[in-house]
């Protein structure tokens, strides 16, 4: 059993940039916003399920195929837990998203929520949503008539922008960042 203050040994596992930087961003955001230490903060992440859904998606399907997963902790826990422990929690959420029984139940719940047309109101500073745009296929060769774009940034509603942090490829003008990651961070 891993204790929240211990450093987890990932020697038999692969760590992703998303997991490690995501854990660091969450800790940083909680600290920057000085959230109520006993209040709940949630890390939300979208996990691809393209290869998991039953029945399988048809050949040529190009639409979205993901499920939102959440890791809830108190602000105190985010501050006190080690980065490696938070990485472990993120990895567990990603693994759970690929459990077929869990997935079917969550997709049914999502469908019911959509039918109810629910909206969430109120302050959402405790929510951090991470999304990774580095490999979604929009960064190929594009020319809008004035050469390839230098950067690509999404346009999202204000409420979404307050909570979403995006992993992006670095600007093509930053040659020293080849292989790196650019992260769009928003704070209220």
C-alpha cells in the first residue's frame, strides 16, 4: 500500500508527460488560488476510449471517443500529497476508464445527464480540466493563405477557459522547444 507521503516507485511503469506535468499543475493551481484547504478540488481529464468501446467503432469513424474521468481530493490533500502519489491517482483513473463494465455504466449515466439538460452553476475554481492537444491531428501541414500557423489556440467559452489547461505542441518558431510541450494555463 502506497502512503500519500511516500515516493512511489514507477520503475516497472511508463510515466507520461501528461501525468507528471498534470500532477504538478494541479498542485500549483491549488497553491496559486489559495483554495479552502478542506474544500474539494477536482482534476478532470479526458481519456480516449476508441479501442475499448463495445461494439467497436466503425472503420473510418473520426468523431470524439473519450470519457471524462475525475480525481477528487481536498485542497489539503493536493498540497500534502507527493507528486508521485498524485501521478499514481491519475494513472488509476486512466486505467479505470478502460474497464468495460465501468465504461458502459458511465456512458449510460452520461446519456441520462444529457437528457436531463443539467447545468452546473456557481464558482468552479476548484476544478482543473486537463486536455492534451499534441496528437489530435490538427497540427499537420496547414496553410490558410499566409503560410503555416505559428500557434494554434482553442476558442472556448469563458467558463470553460477558467478551468481548462491544454497541452499543446510548442510554437514552430521556438526551435529549442522541439520535442517539448507548451501548456496553456488559465486562472480566474
